[in-house]
C-alpha cells in the first residue's frame, strides 16, 4: 500500500520540488520523470514533463498520443500550469510489450507572440521485469526420450484412404466431371457485416458457456475477434493482423464513430489483460464486456447503415446480372 501511494504521489512531488529548486534549472528547459524503473505486461505508470521558461508564453504543444512507442497506450493526461513561466503535463501510460521500454526524445513546442521554440525531452529507458527468479541460473537435466512402440493402425488407415482414392479415380471421376460441367455459376450470398457480427455475438453467448467452463481467455478472444472482423470487412482495415494499439490508431485515421472507437478500445484493453497479463476477471466482468460488444452492435446499426448500403450496391452491380440470367434459364427450362 505504501509503495502504491508513493508511486501515485511521485509525479506531483517531482513538480513541487522542481518549483522549489527552479533556480538550478536552465532558462529554457524541459525535464522528464517516470515513477518506476521496471515494468511488466499490463502495468501502468506516470510519465511527467516540466517546462521552465525565461519569458511569458501564449501556448504550449506537448507530445500527442502518436509520439509514444506502439507498445504504450495513453490512458489519461493531466496538465498543470504552475506559473507564468512554467507548465507541466503528466501522462498515465499502460505497457503491452515484452522487452525494455525505450521512450525517445519528444518535441515540446512553445509559442509566444514573436517566436516559436521547440525543446526536446531526454530519452527514458524502463527495464522489463523478468519472470525468472533472481539468481536462479541452474538448468535441470534433460530426461531421456521415451521409446514408444510403433503403432500399426496408421498403416491400415493409409491403406483405406489410398483404396478409397483409387476407387473414386477409376469409377466416379467421369461422373463427377459431367456434373461439374452442368453446374450453374456460383453466386455468393451478400455478406452483411452487421448481421454477421450479431450472429457471432449470439454464438459466443450460447456456445462458450463461460459460467461452466470459466475459460475467460477464449471468451474475451472471441469477442475481440468479432469486432476486429467487423472492421476488417466493412472498413478494409487489417484489424485481425494488428495489435490493439495499432487498431485504435487505424480507427482514428479512418474517422470511425467515437462511440464505436471507445467501445472497441474498452473491449480490446480487457481482452489484452486477460490474454497477456494473466488477469483473471470475474463472471460479472466477462458479461459486462459482452454487454459493451452488444452496445457496439446497436451503435453500428445506426452509424454504418449508409456504408453497408454502399457495400450492398457494389454486390448488386457485380452479381445482379448473373442472378437474372440464372432465373431466365430456369424459367426457360420449365
């Protein structure tokens, strides 16, 4: 408890001490501090900037969220104007990497009536905590391989498969070829991302049975993949291949509705904690995340209706003529 209180108070204490000893700071400078020297996956920490000037200024532009490494997500930031010649900003960050974190030099722009000055912060290194016990460098001896007797059933199975293939090749190959020639053009059904997302969420609720299995990792992964698939199909974003932080930045760049982006951020953040930080949620937490996915669905029905309409129009333009041709041929046959 004492360590947690010290970590939370460290940024504010840093700012207070900086004001007291401001006479030792250069005329124009920006100082950095973090409240920890080591982190694990899912840890949150504070990153503080103190700006000290020798003249009044009209505005300050601190680094935005895209300036930080992709393994870091900005949860919150608070600005404190300490005096006419000093300003500060405290970022609350969360880490999702698996190696030492390197925060590079970041630009801070100061605007006055007659000039603009850009200052650079000092780079910061935070070490990644290993899960191996300190001092435990011994290696356990390898056990000898156990010799299993060779089973006979794979050979029997291979013989049956080979016999079935030869039977198909000689007896049914010609019939299959004739049927393929008579097949009509294949027309795929229209893929409605809204309806498919609704089906996926209903299937997760019915099939996962998280109350009995307690498999929260599977439950959260399926919900997150359902939202990722929605953006992959409708917005053409490589959501399934992206990390959570990369996907959130894609949503900002593509101008996705703020409510959809916020719901996605909340669901993926919890899913990452369960998958990577070994966080064990309660059943109530799991269903709360599911309810947020349902709220995402209802919001998407309103905000993305026109986009899905354009997708349907492209489908009709591509396949409507083929459908009409098939219907005409069937009518002629009758």
